[in-house]
C-alpha cells in the first residue's frame, strides 16, 4: 500500500513533518488500459495547508498550488468536493471539503488522480493548499517487427530524464496471469534478464528494480501484449544522486536518515537500524536516491567511527556531493 506524508516544503524539497493530511484513492492509469501500482517504492504525495486573512473583494477562499518533481505530468485540474458533489470554488462557504486532483501524464498517455481529504475553509480566511507529487514515470514505446507471432519486451531503468545510462540499475520483468500473482508465467524465449519474447495476451507485468539492497516493485496490470510488436518499457525514477566527495579514504559507507535524526541522537554518533532509510556501500558512484532532505551518517572503517552530515538536500535530476 502506498504511504503518504504531509510535510512543509522549504527550499524546493526540504521537508519537515506537519500534521497528518489524508490522501486517498490514488490511481495511476495509462490510456492503453494499464494500471500502474507500486510496492516499496519512493513515490509520495506531500500536502501543506495554510491559512491567511482573505483580501477584501476576494470571492475565492481556496488557492491550490501544484508541483510535480521531475518529469511526470503535463497539466492538472482540481475540483472541490462536498458529500460527493462538486462545489464551485468561488463563494465556497466555511466547512470541510475534499479536493480531487487529476494530472495528465507527460510520458505514456494517461492520468494520475487522488483525493486530498479534510480541506478546511474558515470564515474570512484564505486557505492555501500546496500539493507536491513524486512518482516514477512509465514510458512504453511500441514498434512492429516480425517475432514469429510472439511479443517482444525490453525493460530499461533511468535515474532521471538527464541520466539514461543503463549501468547500475536493471528492471527485472516477470509475467503473471491477469489478477493472479501467485505463479510466474515464463517467457517463451528469454534473451537476457531484461528482455525476451512471450505469447501475445494480457498480463500483469512486474518490474523489480534493485537499489542498494532495496527492491522496488512496479506492477503494470492489464498489459495487453500484441503479436509481432516490440515493447520497450522504461522506468524513469525521477531520482537524484548522492556521492561522497569528502576525500577521507577511511569512509567506506554512508546511511541516509530523516532530517533531524542527528539532533535527536545523544552521545557518540551511531547507526539506528530502525530509522535508516537506505545505506550505500559503493561510494565511487552517484548512488540513486529519492529527493528530500536527509541527515547522512558516514561510516569509517567498517564501523570503527561514525560522523553526521546534517540537512543534506537531494534534488531530482542533480547530484549531491557529501563532503
């Protein structure tokens, strides 16, 4: 199940927790009938709701600011909902509402939609809702080619739009009968671990991506694969990169924690397995990371010493160097 968090946005993606803001009915659908679902992925929705006195003559007590990280959407619409019915923004009376948002995808044609619950409009007050969306972009290119009646598939993983080098991460595909995820259907011809050929039909396709000990699982459900068609399926993680550039040869690993973890820890810096988000042992490359603000714990000589680097900001599409 997707997890959602409500956070305050500072300096692009510097986030600190605020009161819970419920988000429901998250849906990611492509126009070709595919439903995208994820397990153990980084995708999130951040909501901030703030209030200020409404200006004289302002008849619209609600303002909505929408932002998506990376390459994901090309447009958006929203509706104010009360008891299942759409309410006009202009002149909306004080009370609690739901906000239905729909985003047009910029990659494979389709939409993402969800509902932000508990939007509060107060008397003589302007409610401002900031919505930040982060998800993976799915791209599916189709081309005709003789495959002896089979469908050919190939999966690719891109860190972000500007980094498409297929050197660190692979999307391992697996096929299941539609709606039945208990038994893998083997391909008719396996070319390598990321490509092959399979009988034409409708499948639930699972793409598993390993990132530093984590396995991100992306389901493309109701995937109609036609005979003699090549399917090139790319997953753009819309991620950032993090690398150690401090020059100390004794540093052999680093761990990412929620921002503020270092300040709460008393005594000598040490790892906390209950709070660590992800660990990186290969410090010679720009490791893939979700965008956000983190406290980074440096590991010296297999744990002989630890050092905190606080409030490290990682942005989609850029590399952050820890020094």
